[in-house]
C-alpha cells in the first residue's frame, strides 16, 4: 500500500508538470504563429485552442488535486492525439492530393512531439505504455506512410529529418521501456527507505512507541477540527528502581509500561515516550466529563498489577483540558502542571488541570 501511494504521488506530480509544460509550450506556439502567421490558419488556431483548454484543466486540477488521476491522463492522451494527429492527417491528405509538398508545409513540431512522448515514457507508470504507443502511432504512421510513397520528398533534408525522427529515432524511445521498470522500482525503494527512516526516527528505540518527533508528525495528520486532551504519566520513584535494580531492569519497566499503555484505551488516541520515565497519551475528541474516568483508568491499569523483576509500582498522571490540537504545547504545559501537583500531593494519583485551575475549565 505504501508503494502504491508513493507511485500515485509521483504520477500526480508528473502529470501536473506535463500539463504545465504543455500549456507553456502551446502558449508560446500560439503567440509565435499569431505574430508570424503561416498560410494555414490551422497553425494559429490549434495552439490557441490548446492553450485555453490546458489552462482550464490546470485550474481545475489545481483546485481539485484529489481528482481521479486516470481521467486526467486519459484526457491528456486524447488531447495530444487531437492536437497533433488531425494536423498531420490534414497535411498528408492535402499533399497526397497534390495541393502542396508535405515537407514544405508541415510545421516544425516534430521535436516537441517527441519530447512530450519521451517525458511520458519517463514520468508515467509503465501501465500507460499502450497510450504512449497510440500517441506516437496516430501522428507518425501517416507521415511515414506518405514519405515512403513519395521518395522525391523523402530524399530531401526535411524528408530525412522527418523519417529519422518518426522512424528510426522513435525506436530509441522503446529502449527506455526496459529500464523504466527498474527506474521506478529504484524510486519506490528510495521513497520507501526514506519513509521507513522517517518512521524509525519518530519512534523511541527502547519502547517502540512514538518519541516527540513522531508525536509531532502524528498530530499533523489529525483532521482540521479535531480537539485533543493530554495525559502526562510519570513512573513514581523511578530513580529508586534504577538505583536498587540497575538500569537494565529500569529499561524493562519502561518497556512494560509502554506495553500496558497500548491496551488501556481503545478510542482514537496515541502514546509517546515524552522523556525519561514520562509518557504522553493524546486523546482525540474526548468528552470533558469522561476525562476523570479515563485518567483514573490509566493510573489504576498501570499501578495495580505487579511488574516483572520489581513488583508493584505506581504512576502519577497529570491531565490537561481539551482544546484544538494546534494548542498541543499549551496542553502539554497544563498536563505538566497537573502532574507536578500530583507528585507534590503524594504521587499515585491523577490530577486534572482544570481542578487546580477551575477558572480555566472548559
């Protein structure tokens, strides 16, 4: 699923850039051919229409980034074909009817067409290969067929350039296909590695729960309107555990505390090691009247059953009020003040911030 999401993001970005490049190119062609018009009005009309259509699609795509990317790609393929293929067929048809020499009248757009096809090969997923072949065939085949049947035009500098570009040079494009899969696999591997390193950097090495960095990333994924409350949980007299049993046993206690934290609360929340023997629990959209019960639940679940190697320990809990998740640091400060109150009052208890500061209660 991760690789699929990464590939989708790459595809969305690639298509967006293709649309921008095509819009700028069409605009440049429209300006040029309207400033220096040819004898064929089609040379001025098509780039102008293309620029307008692409601008509309870009605006739509900009304000609807989660639209079905497949529809955008199919549109782009159809757009490409309708842009270049009718023009090529028109010039070929008129030349075949001896209205003019094809090589003298066909506009100089072969380089642009091959550049767009090459970008499509490199940037789009391999499953769109058949569309890229269709893009090439709809334009190149009529021209190749005409030139092969008109050797007097083929054996000219422009004829050699056209047959070389649409013919033998096009074969070079297909040498890219075998490498595309490995290139995309490499991109996916790099992206996956970066994602894994990011996840690992956001987790506490000892307890395998979030650290502060991971918690910050998690908060960034909440919905815009989500509110949270914070519980800060401190293992009482943890220094005595280290002094009496050693730091390795102390580490085991922290691992066991983290393990128990995972099994206490089942509504939307997350847990993190805030530092040392302190843990943070972030509750998403809790009800104010349930906070005392939830905090007592954590305190009793962590302090009732004995721990391996050290027996019974207790914890102190400080509980913030409820506010928008953008105010997380303020909630942490509230929970920290409540936690210190719990410690000063003898530990092994849960204290609500808005009990010690009732004027700030929700």
